[in-house]
C-alpha cells in the first residue's frame, strides 16, 4: 500500500510527518529519516485495528490490493 506523506520542518527543530488520507495520523522525528520511520509505524498502528475488527466478523474476507 502506498500513501502520500507530507513532511515538513518543525518550528522547534526536526520534522513533522502527516498522512492527509488518514485523519489524525501524524508523527515527528529529529531527522528526516527518523520522521519517516516513525510515520511508517504510525500508519501500521493506525490501520491495524481496522484489520483486526473486520477479520473477527463471520463471512468477512480481508483482501489486500495495491493502490
């Protein structure tokens, strides 16, 4: 899955990363690489509960597709 991440320098130093397509999915890091690693983890955690909730419903099939 590919998502667009907005990465911008923070006023306090470091970087802020935001995923516009996932409301509230935001992270920070002291360096560009750290901010990107942190937002990758935030995205995984953001999406994980959805997959868990759906897979527990009888008859529901969770399928991954590339977009």
